[in-house]
C-alpha cells in the first residue's frame, strides 16, 4: 500500500519538465503515488509517464483574471475530491491560488506551496505589493506549509504570513551531472559562429523585459572592445527589439541570439563570463549551472542572485539599470584571467549546497512531517 497520494500542480507543464522531475521521482521511490495537474504547453516528459504518474490537463493561464482559471479551479477541486488526494504540492502563483481556494474547506487534505519567488520583493513595483502581497498573505492561512527558496522571501513570509509551517530550502536543486560534458572549445565556437580567440559573455533566459538583456548589450557597446562577443540562449517577445538595438549600436555581428538550446552545458564550457542582469528572480537554476561550470558572474544585485553570488568573491553584483556598472565589471574580468579563474573556482565550491542531491534530502525531511498526521486521518 502506498504511503501518500500526492498531486503536483503547476500552471504550465514546462515547470514540471524543467525543475520537478527529480522531486517526483524521489516520492515515487519512497512509495508514494504522485500525479500531475497542469496546462500542457510542452508535452510532459516520458520519464513521468514511466513512473506511473497520471497527468491531468488543467487549463490554467498565467494571466490571473483569465476566465480559464475559474474553469481550471472548478476542474481541480472536482479532481482532488474524486481522486482522494491527501497532499497537494503546488508551484507557481496562479495554480497555487486555485489550489488553496479549492482546498480551503478540505480538512483531510494537506497543502504545500513552494514559492519560486514572490512577485513582491524589495524594489518591486507598488502594484505588485498592492495585489500579490495581500493575496498571498490571505491565502497563506489555507496553507499547511510554505517553502521558500531564497532568504528574503523566507524572512518576509515568516514574519507576516499565517501558514502552519514556513520553511527555507536552498533552491529546487540543479543536476550537476548535466554539466559533465567534454567540449572542443575551438570546434564549438566555430559552430556558433564565434572567432576562436574571442572573449565570450553568455546569458541564458527568455527574451523578455524582466531578463534585461539590453543592459548587457549597452555595456558591451560602451566598451567597444573588438573581441568581446555576447551570446544569449533563449526565445521571447523581445527578440526583434534586441536585434534592432544591436544594429543601432553597430554591434549586431557581436551579439548572437541563439534561441532555445539543448546544448547549454557545452556553451557554458565555451564562455568566459556569465551575465545575468534580471530585474526579478526567485533562485535561478541557470545561474547555478553557470557557477557550477566554473564561470565568474556579473549579475544584478537582486533577491535570489545575492543569495547565490558573493560580491567580489564569485563575481560582481550590479544594480539592474547600471550600464556603467556592468561595463566596468566586464572590463575588469576581461583584463584579468587570474581573477576569472579565482571567481570561477570559488563559485564551484559555494554552489554545491544547491545541488539536487542536497535539496532532495531536505525535501524528504519536509514531507516526513505530514506522513504521521495523514496516516492518523486515514485511519480515523
């Protein structure tokens, strides 16, 4: 007989595929039944199906007030009742709001919510505080456990929210084995259309306003160093805008928008510096992987990034709008191979506690809090 019947809920399937498979695999190996409910944007990983997980298409939309979310809420509530789940682990804001509303009167259902980064944070727009903060605070009373993955979110939730338990874990984990690749740098750079002896700055992330790639583009243009190239892995709505910017700054040949890539580990091995200038992050796996690959970092001084990167030890923390700050940091690293190596070595050591192996150990402990209580409820 399985210990728990668990439903994992996210707004879209991409979150499951990218971050949560190791967590689900651990639970199945521990003897639990785990199913998944989400809007299927990309096909669910075959690995999940092989684990025996049932997948329920639930048409959540990222836009909070979408009518589809009300339909998804009703469908989810019915699913939880019919399938008799006793633990719901929810991720992402929209799905998590629906889950907690659906379960608020279900005494025998435990709700765990992993906040991958609250929309309210130091420096966030006022509207974020007026909307998201009060919603999250109200919904926290219907949450048995809130799990936070950065220190700022943890301290704020601990002080202001009413969940039964509030915990911190160091991220959702990243798989170091994915980075263990051997790369012929010369061959790979040629494949990417980059001169062999160039200096490569790399960013990974969707081409959107939040990821703020434009500040790095402006910084590189300001430096006007011929052999600096900027690679960006990711797709998004700002692709044409960024291309236009590179042409206006006359650096279009030095900036490569590579789109979605399956060879990230190889590209990381070819880079000299990792740039991560976002305005908002929870705790970025892309940044973790860059650190584990031994790269020095130039990133925005924001929540999440400052959890991972120690200023002047593993890289430089710069305010997101500060073009001069990014430009100066890149120039310092460009001029010092020794500093790049020192920062990179420091990052490899400091990032180890965020590995998937370590995070899974901590998650096992957190789940264990619910097993005796759920068993008692089922027995009664």
